């Protein structure tokens, strides 16, 4: 399986409509899909897998005397909050799905980078066809299992501040690791089943389902705060307004494209003249997807994780790392720390946006493919000039995309201050969660729409 849609960048498909928006109204697409027996069975299968996932979120690893409330202080970190949200609250419940799909996503990113950076592996992928892809998937799964064990052990070390977990012996910790690893691989299997027998990218939809499962708890916590007068009465109105505005903003930029016209040369094939049409190369404004946010949040959370592993504030090294981590949290209560962390966060997002775009878009390959296919960009010579032109266009688009991702990422820290509540109560308003939800929803609806259009053409 490839990197989940909604995480990687936009498309560089050729010809056809190529739009990232929907051609049909949403209600009409859903009505037509439900009326089609095949699509209806696929949608019902996806919902069934969501039900299995929702059940598994509430199946806790048997740790004697441990309650979810005992973990509140230990998981008050953006990285853990993201992991908990992606898993539908599984981490806070110490569920068998606590690791979620995070190990698989990390393994997919590593393997994708390696297959791009290592010339031998890149050539194997280009020439090997389906066999090469199956080998890549096998390596990704092996790496996922290894990362499950590493990340699970690190999480247990961080949670040692909880007495019930600190009291566990090595055998019980290994049993917990076994539960978590099995749960993560089972989630991956559920995602694969959705991809094969359902509709859409299974892994992306599992993450989408996890975020949706977190929504009721977020809403409940917000309104309980209003009832207890711990939250201003106007906060829900601000939250709903920001949520709608952020959704429109994300949809607009997610579907935005820079279309480069492509002219195809006319050729004689037998007695017929072929070619001569004009198509376009669509370049998405948000090429890097949500990957820059994931990279940046992971790095910003490292000092805190290492601090907890080394005893936290109880040891000199742990205390130093803890203080350093306080300057890396954009949601800090200190204005100075919050501003410095936000600037660093934005700089990292810009860096990783350029980094990920450079990996995903090989301008030289695109230029060579155009030249070999007898196609060219009007007003630009094939070869080096085409490469330089595309490089300049992508560089300018990446600036806009990085600025968009930065605004969305910082929104989850700005909006709580506007609403007068804590960031944990509105962590689904902006940042990674909302960007993933919108991207996955659009991608799934496009696949449903494509299936409907193919059935119409086949009649």
C-alpha cells in the first residue's frame, strides 16, 4: 500500500478532467451511490469496518488498577494528543489500538524516502512492476512491526510516571507491547480490507474514522465547561464559526491548482493524423499535504519525550530537556514562549514542505517524459528550459502551499485563545485533524464519483 491519501501531495496526472474538486453536487453523488447496488455494498462494508474499529478502541489492555484519568497529566503533549486523536481516543484508554496507524505511517514515509533516494531501489520500482510494489509493501510491514515495538516501548517508558505502569514488570510490559503491536497490525489489516472490498484508501479512512470518533468527546467536554461556567458562554459559537471558516479555507486550497497547458505534437499513424490536442498538467497548491505538520510536530515533541524517558524534572538532564521543550510548544501560556515556538514551527513547516515536494516531484523526470512523448509547454523549449520553467513554477506554488499549511497548523493554537478555552477542547478545529478530514473526504467522494461515471460510460 502506498502512503495514505490526504498525507502526501497533490496529483500530477495527465489529460482528462484532472480536477481535485467534485463535478457533481455532494447530495446527488451520495444518492446515486446509494442507489447503485455495488457501491451501496462497498459503502456498507466501510461502515462495518468502522464499527469494528470503534469497538476495538474501547478494548483496553489489561493493566491492573489503571484508569484513563490517571494518564491525563502524562499525555498533555501535542504529539500524544495527535496520536490519541488519530486513534479515536485509544491512547487515553490504553486500548489495544493505542499505537494506531502511526508506526505504519512512519514506516511508509521512511520507505518512500529510501525508494526515492537509493538509485538501485528507485530503478527496481520503475522496472519491477507489480512484483517490486509487493516487495516494497512487504518491507514496509516488517518495518512497521519493528516501529511498533520501538514506539510502544518508548511510550511505556514515558508513562512510567503513572504508578500502575511503573509497577509493571518486564514480562507484563512485553505483553502490553504484544497487544499494541497486534492491534496496530489489525488496524492495518482493516484498512487493507477497506481498500480491496470497500471504497477509498483504507488507511486514510481509518484515520478519518479515528478523528470522527474523537469529535463527540470534544463537543461534550466543551459544553460541560459551559454548564460549569468554566468556559465562556460564547465559546461554542466562536468554535463553530472558526470550524466552518477553517473548513471552507482548507477545501478552497486543497482543490486549488496551477494548470500548465501541454501541447501534443501531431503525428501520422498509418493513414491517420494523431495528436495535436491540448491538455494540461495540474499542479496542486498543497503538494505536500499534511506531511510537513506531522514532521514538525514529531520534532517539536522529541525533547519532551526524551525528558520523560530520563526522569523528567527529577534529573538534571531531564529537567534541561523539559525546559527546552517548554520553548517548543506553540500553546504555551507564556506569550514569549508561544511566539518563539510558533516562529520555529512555521519555519519547520516551510522547510519540510520544500523537502517533501522535492521528493515527490522530480522535475527532470516530468520534463523528459514530456520530451519523449512529443509534448511541450507552449512558449518553452523542450529539455532544460522546460525543467527550469517547471522548477520555477513549483517553487512559487510551494511558497503558497507552505503558507497555507502554516496558517492551518497554527489555527489550532490561535482559535482556543479566541474562544477563551484550552487547546485540548478544540484540537479538531485546525491543524492536522481538519486537514486530514477534508482531504480524505474529498478523495473518497472523488472515487465514488469516478465509479459512477465509469458505470455510466459502460452502459
